[in-house]
C-alpha cells in the first residue's frame, strides 16, 4: 500500500511526536512518503530520520501552486490514500480533493477551534480549517473524546476512526538514581517518604492549582509525603506564592524544566496530571513505560488509558478533594501502587505502542479502501428498542456492536433509535430516528443486512403497535434487497390473531437466533417454515464485563451506601398485573431476610428514571435501611454494581442476565415467560409470579440462595462461560452472512 502524508513542516509538540512515531513504525508495513510545505522544525528533524520526505515550499499559507505538483505526485506515484495532519495540510488537501479521486483522511490532533491565538488568526484560519475539515473523506481522532467532539459538531460517526498515540516500549529508559536526581534538584531525599509528582508547563489549562490544593489536604494528615513539580511557565510565581501563603512551601519542590524526563518519573512514587483539557498526553505513556501509578483528571483521552481502579485512578476535573482522597489511598497502600503501575504498563505495551499505532493505521487504511469500493453505505442496519434509557436494551446495543467488531473490525453500522443524537454520542456509530419513514427506508436501501437486534421484539404483550413496527421494518428490509437476521430475539407471547403476520415475516429471514429455548417453543407455535434457519444461542450481553470493584465503591460513596458489607440487589418495575400489595409484600420479605442475614438492600433502577418511584416505595415500607440508586449509570457501571451483590432479586430480565454473566445468584420476579425461560435455561429455576406473590415461598428461595451461595456461584460461572460462547455465535453468524453477500 502507498500512503502520502502531508504536514505543514513547522509542527512541534504532541503532533510532531505522534507523526514521527507513526511514520517510524509505518514505513515497515507500507510505502510511505511525507510532504512538508515549510522549512520548520518538523521538516528539519524528519530529514534526520530514514523516511521519504519531499518539500513543496509555499510562499505563504494561501499559495496554491503546490496543489498542481501534488496532483502530479499522487497520480504519478499512484498513492492509495492521502493522509493530512494539521490546518495547513487540511486546506491544501481540500483543494487537492477536487482534482484527484484518492481518498483523503486527516488526523485531528487537537480541538481545531482552539488551534489559533489572536483575533485575526482565530477568525480567518479557524474558519478555513473548519470548512476544509468538512470536505475530508475520513477522520482519525487521537482519543475517543475527540471522536465524540467531532460527532457533536456534525461529523458522521462511521467516517471517524480512533487511533491513540503510541510509544516505542522496546527501548530502555535512561535515568539517574533517585539520590542523584534529588541532589541535582536540591531536594533532601528520604527513602521512607512518598514523592508525588506532576509534569507540565505552568499554564492555566494544566491546572496546577488543583494539584497544590490537594497537596495541602494530604499534608494536613501526613508528614511523610512531598510534592514535586517539573516545568516552567507564566503561573510559576503564583503557584509558589500559594505554597508560602498556605504553609506547605517546605514540602513542595519546583524543579524547573527537566530534559531527562525518565529520571523525574523514576524519582517520584505517584504520577499525576490535573489538566482541565487534554487530547492524549505523552507524559502518561512515559509514566506507563516505567510502571508508575497514576492519578489524573478524567478529561480528553485520559480515561482511554487510565481505567479507574484498574490501571490508575481518575478524578473529576478541578475536584481537589477527590484528588486528595485518591492520593491518600495510594500513599497508604504501596501494594496497590505496584499493582496499578504494573497494569498500566501492560495496557500501554499492548495497546499504545508504536507497533500497535502502525498496525491500527494499516487496518483503517484498508477499511477506507473497502468503504470506497462498496456500493452499499452500510453493512448493517440495527433495529431494536434503542434510545429509551433502558439499561438492558442499551447493553444489547453495546454487546451487538462489540460482537460484530470482534469478527469484522471495520463493520459499518447504522442504528434506528428514538434518540439518534444520544446514540451517536454514546456508541459512536451512525444513527437515524426510528420513526422517520423516509430515512429508515433510505438506510435500508443503502445496507446489506438488517439485524432485528436482541430483546423481546416479536411479541405483543407490551403493545401490538410495537410488534407491527418491527415486522414492518423487517418487511421493508427484504423489499429493498437486504438480508434479514432476527438476532438473539426472545419470541412471544403473541396472540393468535397476530401470529400469521409474524409468521410471514419470520419466514423471510436469512437467519434466526433465539436467546432461550422457550422462544423456540413459541416460534413453533407460530408455525414458521421448516426451511427457516433457526438456532438457540444466548443473550448478546453475556459478553459484557462491568466496571471494577473500586469504581463501584466510589459510586456507593456518592450514593451514601456503606462501602463494605453484603448486599442484595433488587430490580422492580411497575406492571399492570403486579400483585395489589406488590410493594408491601416485597418490603416485608426483604426486611425479614436482611435482618436475619445482615445484608444491605440496594435497589437498582434498570430503566431510568421510571423504575425509581416503585423502588423508593418498597424501600420506604421497610424497617431496615435500604438504598435506591438515584443517578443514571452506564451499562458497564450497572454490570459492575450487580457483580458486587451477594444475590439479585430481579424483575427486569437484564438485571438477571447481568448477574448470571458475573456469577451472582438470582431469583426472578416473573411477569413475562421470558424471565422464567431464562432462569430455567441457566439451571436456576427460582422465581415468583409478581401477579400473586407468595411471601413464604420467596423468603424460602432467598434463604436457600444465601445459605448455598458458594455452590450456586460456582454453577453460574461455569454456565456463564458456555453462554458467552453462544452469545458470540450470534455475531459470527452475522459476519458469515455479510461475507456470503
């Protein structure tokens, strides 16, 4: 493959480092050349590297004489892809695009609305760059947050790829001893003390003030800790004055600009970054190279590398109290520091190396070329109950997308959603309003495959309108030439008068997978053709994993729930056939079981906020302390919360699925055969009919679970592995259909 890169030639800082790292690794995998338009620092330094480089010198930023020479270069050397970096290259690429048919991709290294200072430059150059960006074919964001930024500003999600900065982890780090570094910087070194450091220019955006406020909190409780700041900048005197005024100057060391950054990182015990804004900072990769435990503000692309409780710790932007708490926790636990640093190093080596950077670019170049050659805009249109703030259906969407990408990483997906803007932001894929008939039909015409995706979609217990909506979308898909895959559905119940309509559509399916064996029985009742390919698999969400225990403990702290203890998780919902004394009976059973076994009831609203009211009603009726989660949490946070429970009493099906997938014992509050069917499939047939609650039976089942918890957990973990394989089969079959097409 031949790739032509373009950059101004005067770039420095993160963009320069990124492009150097990319080209150094990419030249081993492809034929690459870079064109510069000025004789700046980037151009001078790249001449020292073994990379094909050409200078097409511009007289000024608006000199377009270089475009003709670029046309000759692209056509003469037959480049497959043109890759631009930065505002000047974007402007030239925009002009070049009119004259060549080669796909153009640009890397967004920063927030393009903040690239230029000064009124004139900001008004003119920012406006030109913004317009030029809109004309590009594809985009590479250097963090998931930058991809979300582009989506918010109207760029098409499926045209945006995320590729993180990389570093060469094969080279050794060169550094001096801690004693030598301390002597050089005038720090009285004490090996029994903990040194906490931060690196960065003393500008407002780096928010060193937050670092020092947290330092003051820590020093009020500990005298065996010191803080070290490396850098220079206009706010240095202000920061030093703060230390003097607050009596911490003797514990805070300003060591100036550090050339050998690894000596600084080796010296400190904890690395920090407190910026208001970041893209994907190299200083964290440098810290990761030395396995340094890290605490950062959760901004920009930082959460892509620093995973809370796994590879480091995150705090909200400008929350010095949270930073102080996290630092004290790490100071007190040397073993935790070692564990987080080790995990960070392993993640960085596997996902943020130069080799990974180059390999990812090769994959996206191939994806770009495939997209250009395709006659259809989408591989998959995904239809389901999406965009309604239901954790279970949100989890289905995550799982289906993740599953498809495991087998086809560059799969092009469009989702039909009730809130397409939210869906695009959250899942970073294309979405259209599910009730916009014109756009839905246009999407189906432009797609190879419709996935009627997950959940109980083919049923009329919720509403007849819902059933006919999905049947009409499936019918339209076949009419417009799409393949049809009814994907891991729960079937039924369906009343006799609607069975024929359902049968006619299901018989047109190219593939049907069912999430439980009970759905197979309902499908047979409908009377589908024996030629229709049907398989029983598992719910797609079985492949998802939740947030760590440390993340859940922080959620519990914010919700006022005791961080240590045994918990029962409860998921309830309003249902028109609920027992007339539903809340009272559930409250009495919970009160009795929680008192005897000293467990804490935690109510988990799966559909936010509609499940909160009924949860609070049950909680208020108990004579023991219970807690209702008040905030809306992500799918992965919800799975993490469920995993910390000793048992789940669940009415919403996906609460039970989350639990089963993480090995947590379950009891179902059944209002629908799908709940009973799932529990029977996983070999845990404990459930109570919500229309007529038998309190003694429910109490007996809960007592059985709590007294045989270890045995049940063992059974569930073995079953969950089997179900995960079946869940992935759903996606594998979809990709087989696409390849057949």
